């Protein structure tokens, strides 16, 4: 049986935290009990499947994933509302009848269950996570086809777009979570083989589909997350050629094209949710630096002659996320605190800057990202106890 591994999660840190939990360390125990409560609630969740939608995809196959562009709305100037028109940053509630919310729920539920299983060893968590995975990826009656040909369609305009790939950007993290289940009682060689086969098929689609290759060329967060998910899946499935090819282009193609010398990310600042997208894109660029460690690349310190770098991008955002300055660009709704917490928690861990630690601490009570709290501990925690 092929071996599952983690590429985003730090296996050493996982083991360290598990040992602290066994020893009854108060902060870890508090965190773990919160996680356990979430896992217990998730046990009652029904499996999601792409075949459970109220319409047929353009292919005539309900196993094909279909989503709608989130910021597209019926046209008020036409009798039938077609073609839809764009309202950037304003989500259309029609999205709920498509597959994207179901995929997000699957990823969140499996994450909670897999991590809870790792720490508590409760086979109920692993068993339910495996049921969710079988339903979405393996069972012939309910599985998703391994393509995203109909992602982010727009009524009256197109049946699918390359930018739909942003919805699978966490597949590498999902495979990390699957690895935590691979020692459970419900795990089997057949399940392992089937899941590997699905992700290998999807990786092939990412590497060869015209839709996916169009996404690779995007200059903003879409290009970033194409790289993140493709490298992640390639690392998991052993495609070292793809890993090396993409990561060796990251500094020039992503970091130095997305980040200005003063740290601004101009392609994200164009949006009506400019702070949210700046945080989102930078987190993806952080993911690429983490993945670079797998082949000995230090992308964390990469800097252009003019000063374009990850650190510059973090420093540009720091005064606004700390609350000292007002964000000067358009942001039509509040930022998800998980985005601020996640970015600055990781930045504090990598760069050892107390300013970043303080921002993460400020928003920690509002954030729900237990995973980053576990993997990226604030450097000063425990020192002053």
C-alpha cells in the first residue's frame, strides 16, 4: 500500500502537541477540547455528494462538479435576467444550490474529524471521515468526476471558467488530513488506492486541461493557488518533476510579479474586498514557501533587487491589521479574522517578529483556525509563564 504523508502539516509539531496533550498542558488541553466538541458535532453530518443537485450539468452527467461565479447576479434590465451581471464582492445566495458549498463542508468536516482522531484516537471520528471521503471520491453512485470543467459558470455567458479552480485550492490540505486517518481501523488498501487514483487523475487534469492551463497563467491569487494545489498534489503522489518545475519558477512568476517593492499586491488591491484578497493571496504565497522546504528551497527569504519579498508584503499589511491605520482601499465588508490570524501566526513563526505575534494574539479569540494555532505556536508562548 502506498504511504500517505503530510506536506503542509508539520509532523514533528503534530507529535510534540500530542505529547503536550498527554501531559495535560493547559493551553493545549483547552484547544483540544474545543476541537473535540467540533468533531462530536460533525459526527451527525450527512455525507455530501455532487450528484445531489437540482439540475443536470451541461455534460449530462450529475457526477460532474458545477459551481456558479459567486459575484454574478440576474440582470435587472432583461426579462429572463440573462446574461448575469457582476457585483464584485457581493455573493449571490443562488450559490447554495451548486456544489461549492458542499465541497467546502466536506473539507471542513474531514479536517475536524481527522485532527480529532489523531489526538484522541476515537475510531468514530475516523469512521465518519472515511464515510464522507468514500461518498465524495470513491462510491460509483456518488463520486465526483476528477475535473472542474464547469466551475464558476455564469448564467447566460458560459458553462464554466478557469477561475473555478480556486474552489479546489485546499485539496493539498485535504490530502494531509486524509494521511492522519491512514492508521485507523476503517482504513484499507482498497480505499487508499482509490483515493490516490482520484487525486492522480485530478492532477493530470490540472497539468493538461486547457481550462486548468489557462488558470495557471493568471497573475493574481488564481495563479498562486493553481501552483499551491498542483504542487501539493504532486508532492503527495510523487510527481517530483512537476514539484521542481513549478517551485523553481515561484520567485519570478509569483512573488516578484504579485508584490511591489513597498509590499503592496496591486492585483488584489483592485478588488472590492482588497484587504481580504491581499491576505488570501499572501497566505497562498506562504503555502508555496512551505512546500519549497520539501525540496530544499528557502522561498521565505527570497527578495528581488528592488525589495519585492514575502516579508515586505507582510509589513505592508501589518499597521492595518494591527488597527493603527485605516485601510485606504475598498473593503466592502469586514475581514474574516481567520485570515488575519492565520497569516500573522505563520509570519510570527517564520520571521520571529513580535509585531506579528501581537496581531495574531489580538484576533485569536475571534478566529476559528485551530489548525494554525497548533502548528504555528507564537514564539513567546510559555516563556513568560
